[in-house]
C-alpha cells in the first residue's frame, strides 16, 4: 500500500508538470466550430438575383416551396435573430442588394449566428418560396414554406472569416418610410429598417407591448407615411411587458410582410429609442 501511494503521487506530479510545460493540445481556432467548413465559395449570387430568378420568383409569388437545384450560393450578414426572444427559429440575412428570411428548426440561433456575422449559404438542395408572401429559405410544410431541420442547415452554411468576422454595424438600417409605396414589397422584405419619429396608437402609459396575452404574438400599430404599420411582438420577447411609449420614438427591426401588410419585428429592447 505504501508503494502504491508513492506511485500515485509520482504520476500526479508528472501530470502537473506536463500541463505546465504546455503538452496539452492547443485549441484550433482556425475553423469555426459551427457549420460546414468544407464549403468553398463558388457561383455566389446576390440575394436580389436569387429572389428575381424567374423560377424562384414564381414560387415566392405563389407562397409555395421550390427546391433549389442550381449549384449556387449567397453570402451576407445576419441582421436579425432570436437574441431578444421576438424572432423564433429563423433569422434575417442581408447583403448589399436585399434580404431574405432563413427558417431553421432550432432555438438559440444567436449563439452561433450573432448579429453582424457573415456567412455563405450553399443553396443547392434547400427550398425557397414564401410564407404568406414573405420570401424564405427553408423546407416545404403543408404546401407552403416551413423550417428546415437543424442537421440540414448545419451542412449548408459556412461562417466566413471565422468567429472574429462579426461586425454588427456592417449593415445599417434603412429608412422604412421609403418602402411604404413600394410596388414590389418582396424587394425590401426581410431588410433591417428604422421607423423614425413614430408613435404607438392607443398608448396610454399603462398598456404593454403584449397586454394581457399569454401566448402567441400581439400586434400594435404605428403610423408611417399615413399608413398603419404592424409592430409584431411575441409574448416571450424581452420587451413584451414593457409599457408602450406614449411619446415619439425610433424603432429598429426587421421588415417582414404578411400578405399585403408590413410587419416590423423588433430584435431586442434597445431597438426602441424613446425620443425626448
């Protein structure tokens, strides 16, 4: 027993010495630990080109799902995700030409797709279409568009430049008032926008964003360019019980469409700027 104690003590000393001498393998940070690092950028098209392709545009206009059989890719930055609890199992991807919603059956997307992260998406084998006219990439669901599985998604995206290539300010919100009379809502649907100097209708200093609702989403309204615009809030959003501002404010969010209506999805609490 005495010899056994000495043996264990010597082994532990050797282990600690090895740690101090740097014998442990250093972590490899060259490749991102998420996504498919084997994707090579080839046949990259813009998001606008994707949505305007005759084959895919017809699926978007019909709110159907169409498999992408072409060997093409898109590249952009994440502008909206589930960080504030108001966007669920999807995120917005935007480049210099447009934006699109990508739907994935996975929670916690902000953990590896933060706002400002640049990614390349290998589109072949995925589906494009629309859910109530909102252009999306995902999977077929009941004749329309739904979410792709997390396993499928993991093989179809690459984080560009590793985890250090995150720039939340790379894409700035566009003034939403310029979209009000847009003849082609799909052109701007999914973009990061700002609604300037607006007031919430019915705000009385007591009502919150979701009121007494305990499930689903609640619509509140602001007026932009003479039209009432929906601000859509989940009961699980971080700001769900925040009292609606009674004074003017600036609102930043993702502009989505539901049929012929615009819906603004606020991403997080500090997207609401109350003006003095």
